[in-house]
């Protein structure tokens, strides 16, 4: 029976499974569908006919590599190929459970390695300028200026993600000496709160015109609802435009700056890993690489021996 099921028909059943039984979001289901449709289209041309599940089970490692090569030829990057292989593997798992179809050769195919994204922190001067400019924007009400300044001080002074900062509630005020934050993967960490951070948040709370009950969002929008990440991004966009900073000066860049500047000041890499809530030290290691690159630039620009070599 499975031999007669065309691949595109099985893909439709898989999409129904994802949206119905697994209750994935429509956007996620659509992404799976696009990835699998591209596989169906490739195999149709590669094999000269519309593939069915029997054909899928017989694909060799060479067939899978040809598929990846074709996608690369279309300009698809490593991260997209990783996602596409993940979608195909998920589909094959479903086909195995429903129709008993297996393809062992796919396990022999390694996903292409994507280049590691290097964090782009703002400089110390830029971080302080952003905080100062947010707190001094005369075009905004006093309490909004204090809110923006407090939020940016919290991001830079405690290394929080924007989602973590906006998850704080009235129950978190006044800020304690340490915050217990739950980040990605449900990982909980302890974050020390600097006096400057505590003072900035307290100044905002005193000026905020809205009641801050225990369960209410600490950072409020102009109309009183919770401040959203989109609003924080818009605020940062306006600030960097006024200050002439690059588009990489985002709220998350302040978290990167927190880590990089701690490391430059002699901070221990393991301690910074704990402060950021990274599950792996290798994730934190990129900040050491950033700092090393900065030191090399300073050395090349200022060291007498380096200058002599350029003469």
C-alpha cells in the first residue's frame, strides 16, 4: 500500500499531523512544507518521475548529496540546508511510523557546518551614550525617559536578554542584590544587580504613572500595557539614528557588550558563562575571540615595533 503513496501525498498527511496532533504553529508547518516540496521537486527532475514512498526508501547517499548540491547551486546557505535536512528527517520518522518506510542512507549524510555568528557588541562609549541619550530625550515624558534609561542600564549592567528584562514584574521591585533569571532551555541563573542598575530602575518606578502590582509588567508601554520587544527595538533604532551608530547597535548588543567588557576587565570566562546562562562554554568563548581581535588591532596601531614594520 505504501508503494502507491506519492511523496507529495505523504507530505500532505505529514502537514496534517504537524498541525493537528503536534499542534505546531501554521508558520512552522508552512516551513516544513516548503522544505519537503523542494525535495519532491528535485527528485522529480533527478529521477525523471514523480517519486513515491518506495522510491524514497531506495535513495542512496549519492542521491541525498545531489539534492544538497542542487540546493547549494541555488544559493542556499548552510543554515537553510541544516533546517531542510532536519525537516526531511522528521518526515522520514513519520513515514516509518505510519507506513514502515525507512531510509538508512540519510543517516550517513552530515549537515553542512554553518559559520559561527560572531556577536557584535557596542563599545563602552556607545553603551554609555545610548543610556545617557535615552534618559535625556526631551521629546518624551519624564517617566518614559526614565523607563528607557532603566531598561538599557539593566541590559548593559546585568547582561539580560530583552525578553528577560521585559519579563520582570512589580514583584521584582525594588530590585534585590541578585536576580534569579530563567533563560533559554529553562536554565536558571543568578545575576548580581549593580547599584547603578537598581537606582535607575527605582527612579523609573517612582516616576511611572501606572500602578505596579506584583503580577504587572515592570516596564510599561505609553498606554499602560506591557512594553514589548518590538517597542524596545524601535526605541533603540531611534537612539542609534541620533547617535550615528551602526544597525548592529540593538538591545541584544548591550548583552554582548556586558560580556565583552567584563572579559576585558579580567573577568573569568566560566563566571561570565554563568552570568549569561550559556549551556556550553564554547558559546561564551566567542567573547574571548572578540577581545583578542581587539587587542591585536590596538597592538598593530600603537606598538612601536608594529609601526616600525609598516615603515
